[in-house]
């Protein structure tokens, strides 16, 4: 064994492997505490669910160099102001519905999921909903009967009928609106949001 | 059957069960992939009956499950040889297989027949969790964890009874991580950022940390067996690999934390560490090719060695090169969630994990047939293994390149020019470059499927009626 230099020896690499893994794990755990803190609903990056009571903009932040969500005046969803608890319950139902209907296996949420249908990260702000006045109604109609209301933009790809109840459809809209308030470090980039009152 | 029983250890007979189920699921994965691929170009196909979301879910779930089956099979295959003693809980291992397989069957049937539920917790517990790759409903999650614990007990206790080695030490610690990480995906939260944060722990820390180390262990054992490489060399390499893989892969997790609400420091940390991830993958290619060359490619099992080498290259290209292409945040901003991602996902999973499982299945088949000859000069010139190797790899490469072209175009038109709106998404999907790429993906998907059929035919027939004994493994220091 004398002919093997230390840097090629089994023992040295065993120690290195253990130390490297340990140190990396420690750093990851440390960062995880901080990250989870920063993405808990109600934080600066991830607003509380009651953010759905407000208008949501996606504006260029000059200091950071990209668009970030900005909360505006009160603009209650479906015309009704919700308490913090009510808002949380609604978004929770929306999220449960999104999971139970398997949205993520056609769409992406925050860019993760499947690539058969459009990304939903900023779908609340999508110009496809024509104008602020008709957006909520269009979204509800679409979600409850996507097969008929799909525009498909000429692709022929239609969302299937998933049997959403009126309540579930409203909750999904709430979830989508809330998702649009999350600070995603500028993803998607250069997104041309729908025109809204108070636009600059 | 009794002759087989004599030839194989108890663990190896259990392993054959796992391998058989794995192959069935591989066939299912391919089938549902083809349907999903066709739906891209003919969206009315099975619309409202077997929608894209269902096919895709079965496609990727079958993949995750069969690869895990393959890994479990591989560990059961080598454990008694490595530990120098008999498996501690043989009956338990058998029972475990049937319980797990029954659960998987039920889950798949529910996916196909029930498909979706109402927006309740009950749906998540019973039907599907709606989170890519780990869609399995919660009851199945718990079942999977229990089965993994039983498996883990069997592995750890067997090594404890027999002897430990560098390989088995790494293997056992790695299995703790692999099973433990799964727990991070087992909860519901309305907060989609938090959800995806932990979801990536499961996905990323599996494929870019614990699975890589697991296949490193299998590869180390495989090279000793097929080539006769010395234990000291493969063990040292394994430690080097663990150091480099976990040194980069653990914090490389940050490359999924660019855009999901997580803090900005992940742009730097994720970009930097994930950019280092290809290094161990290059090292593995060097290791495999160097060893093969040193032994003049004189192996005891040609198909297995060929697939081991395919693993080294596939891992390097699929994970190392295709992953690296989109891992810097400046680029990922535009490629994130496009066919570019899909291109990488396909080549990486195939190159890194399908290949090594196929290699292990060939190792198993050889012994099952009675340690028969599987080197050069096979009957019919070994056309089945050679052509299936060629067709699956060519098919996968063709699909990958087609998807890359689609992804490139999508990054440009949808992300950069169109600002990622719905209109921009469909503009990109309708672009001739994209449509053509999707057609070619399907063509190469068929080539791949042909390869899979040939591969399964070869699994069933190779070594049958072979009289020549296996070539003796080379001895080396
Ligand atoms: C065998 C190892 C690997 C496998 C099986 C694998 C597989 C995958 C899969 C399936 C996805 C898509 C996840 C989704 O559906 O959203 C993905 C994403 C990604 N992978 Fe890997 N990967 C591996 C290694 C690597 C390596 C070594 C790198 C970097 C050098 C890398 C970089 C990435 C990046 C940046 C993404 C995110 C893509 C996006 O933003 O959409 N991967 N990987
Ligand atoms: C006949 C061959 C195959 C076809 C036609 C096919 C087709 C597809 C399709 C259409 C998708 C959905 C992509 C999307 O959402 O846009 C998909 C996803 C996926 N497939 Fe396949 N597939 C095939 C084989 C494989 C193989 C052999 C593997 C790996 C072992 C694999 C792994 C995956 C993965 C990991 C994803 C998720 C990708 C992501 O989210 O980035 N597929 N496949
Ligand atoms: Fe990753």
C-alpha cells in the first residue's frame, strides 16, 4: 500500500466524503430554516391569502431589474371582502381542487409541471381575460365548462371537463389570484399584464 | 425450478420478482408516453376519456416506480454476495413484494378509472395528490414508506449479520436518506411556494443525490463482477463520487429555487453548485471506460457491460450536459418549464437510471440461466441485445434532440418574445418548428418502443439453451 499516495487512498476519500456531505447538509439545513421563514404565507415574498382582497399588479422594480408583484387598492374578488380566515379557507379549497383535478399534469404552476397547456403563475393577470371587468366571469365560465369555452388559439387543444362545482371554480380563481402575488424573482420575464385600473 | 432454486440465493429469487414487475411497468410507461406524445399533435385523441393529464401521470409514475423496483431488485440481487451471508428476512421480503405490487396495481387502476376527485382532502388521500411525480395518494405514500422500512431493515440487518464493506456502508446510509426524503413530500399546504419547496427536496434530492449514490454502489459492484476490477479501486472511486456528487448536488437543489417564491440568494447558490454537478459524472465516465479498456473489454457479460457503459455516458450527457445547459439562472429564466426541461428529463432519467437497471437485469438473467456464456459469439450474433441497445438509445437521443429544438423555439417565442402569456404559449406551440419537432419526437418514440419490444424479447430468450459456461472474470490486483 506504500506506493499509493494519500490523495488516492481509500481512507482519505472516505473522510473527505463524510466531511463534505456533512458540511453541505448543515448549510442546507441552515438555509432551509431561513427560506421556509421567508416563504411562509404572510411574509414579504409570499403575501397572506387576504391579498386576494386587493388589486394585483406586476410592475418593473428598477432596483431589482425585473417585474415584481405589487398589491394595490382594495379590489375584492367577486365583490366581497373576505376576512383573513375566509380568504385562507377559500385559497385552501382552491389549492385542494387544483391538486384533486391534477392541473399540474397539463399546466405548469410557478413553471413546474407539464408543458401541454399554459403556465398558470400569472394567469390572473393574463391579457387573454380581455378586461378587468369581465375577467372573473370569464374565468368562472371557463373553469366550469372548459370544453365549450376553450379558445385554444387555433391549436385544437382543449382543457377537458373536470367537473368543477361553482364553489370550487371560485376557489380556484382565488388560488390563481393569490399565486400571482408571489414574488418569483422576475419569472415570467417581460410579462405584459392585463390592463387594470391604476396602471402606470 | 429446483435447479434455479439451487443456483440462486433467496434474495436473488426475490430480486427476479422485482425485475419482472419493473419490466412490465417499463412497458406501461412506454405505452402511455406514446399516447401522451400523440396527443400533442392530435389533441382529440382519447379526449375526455384518457386525457393528457392522466396519460402523463401514469407515464411518469410508472417510471418512478419501476426504477425503484429495479433498484430494490438490484440490491436484493447483490446483497448476499456482498454481505457474505443469507438474507435475514426472506419471507418478509417476499411478502413485501406482493403487498407493494398490489398497492401499485390499485393506485394505477384508480388513476385510470377514477382519474380526478372533488377538491377535498379525501381525494388527496384516496385518488391522487396532484403533485407531479409523487401523485400517489396519501394512503399509498404511507404504504410505500412502510415497504421501504421493511426493505431497509432487511438490508441493514443482513449486512450486520454478515460483513460490512465500503460499498455496503455507503449503500445503507444512502437508503436512509432516500427513504427519509420521501417524507418531505407527504403533507398538504395551500401555500404553493412552500409546497414546491419541499416537493423539490423529494425530486431533486432523489435524482441528483441519493439515486446517484445508489447507482454508484450498484455500478461499483457491477464493475467488479463483469470486469473483475479490484475492490480497492471501485471503493475509492465510490468515495470520490460521493464526495463530489453530494458536495455539488445537495446545494444544487437551489437550481429549482430560482422562481418559486424562494429568496434571491438561491440564484447564486443554486447556479454555482449545480454547475459543479457534471464533474462527478465526467469522473464516472473516465472510471468506467478506463476500467473496461484496461480489461480489453473482455467481460463476463457483454450486454450488461454495454449497458453499464451506456449508463456512464447517458448519465454524463443526460444529467451533466443537458442539465448544465439550463442550470444557470440567466438561462433558466427563459428555459424554465419548456420542452427544454422535458428534453433534459428524458435523457437524464433514461441515461442515468434506465440503463443501469437494464444492465442489472442482464446480470440476473445470466445467473438465472445457470451462469451461462454471455460474452461474444452469442446465437444470431446477439442481434436482439445489440439492436435493442441501438434502437432504444437512438430513439431516446432522437426524442431528446427533437424536444430540445422545440424547447429552444419555445424559450425564444413564448418566453423571450411573448412574455409567457397564454397567447404566447399557443403561438409557440403552433410554430412550424415546434410542430415538426413534436412529430419527430413521436417518430423517435416509435423507434424507442421498437427497441423496448426487442429488449423484452431478449430478456425472455437470452441464454436459453446456452451450454457454454460463463467466461471467468479476469483477476486483477
Ligand atoms: C440523473 C440525474 C438527473 C435527473 C434524472 C434529472 C431529471 C430532471 C427532471 C425530470 C426535471 C424536470 C422536473 C419537472 O418536471 O419540473 C429536471 C429539471 C432540472 N434539472 Fe435535472 N436531472 C438530473 C440531473 C441534473 C443535473 C446534474 C443538473 C445540472 C447540472 C440538472 C439541472 C436541472 C435543472 C436546472 C432543472 C430545472 C428545469 C426547469 O427550470 O424547468 N439536472 N431534472
Ligand atoms: C416512447 C417513448 C416516450 C414518449 C413518446 C414519451 C412522451 C412523453 C410526454 C408526451 C411527456 C409529457 C411532456 C410534457 O408535459 O410536455 C413525457 C414526460 C416525461 N417522460 Fe416521457 N416519453 C417516452 C419515454 C420516456 C422514457 C423512456 C423516460 C425515462 C425513463 C421518460 C421520462 C419522462 C419524464 C421524466 C417526463 C416528465 C418531464 C418533465 O416534466 O420535464 N419518458 N414523456
Ligand atoms: Fe435538480
